[in-house]
C-alpha cells in the first residue's frame, strides 16, 4: 500500500509540474554516434536548460578492424524556447572503451582501447501531449583514442590518435 501511494504521488507531481524528464533510445547512435547515446536520460534543470546522461554499446567495423565499444557520456542542453521542446544546442563529454580485432601478417590480433570524446550538436525535439518524444540532431564529435596491444604479448605497443567525426542522432522516447 505504501509503495502504491508513493508511486501515485510521484506520478501526480510529475503531471502537475509538466514534463521534466525524458528517456530516449537512439539506434542511429550505434552507426553514427559512437554508441554512447543508445539510451539516454534528460532532466529539466531550468526554464531553458536540461542535463543528462547517456550510455551505450556498439559493434562496428572500419576497414579490417572490428570494434566492440561500451561507454557513456554526460551532456548539457540549452533550448532556445523552453526546456525539452524545440531547437537546442548541446555539448557532451564521454568516456568508453573496448577491444578491436584485426588481421596482420596472417595473424589474428587484438588491442584494447579507451576513448575520451567531446561532442557538440544542434537539434530539434518534439514532445507531444501523450509524452511521445522525437529528437533529431546533427553535429561534430572529437575523439581521442588510446590503443594498447594485447597485454599477453611481449613488447606491447601503445598508440594514440585523434579523429573528428560527423555525428547524427534520431531518438525516440517518452517524456513525463
């Protein structure tokens, strides 16, 4: 009974205050966003601002390299009209890593890597009365990647590289 009352009170507060929270899924992020926004949560913090977190997993291939990636990010959004609705500008930073597999000199090799990234995007978000949410965005993604050969090898090599990628998102979710 106490749990029912608690969740009922939470639902009433959420509906009385309008839509202040948004959960979304962005399957496009696996292909074009590094995977860190596969699932995200966004919370209104002021009339024009929100903050949130994202997390995701991706498996992708670039040339002869196959990557597995797990990561997350934090972000801030400024909405030009009102929080959660309309045009926005967002900045994010993230961290993640995984393994890459590739073939060189007829040998199957594996590396581990970590990545630190910064993202900037311009987007538009619709929130309907039902709570259904659609978020479309486009921007740039700067990533610094640190590689290390398989730890079981002698004379393990370390390397790093920086890349700038385009970044797009198409997320569907629910706001309450």
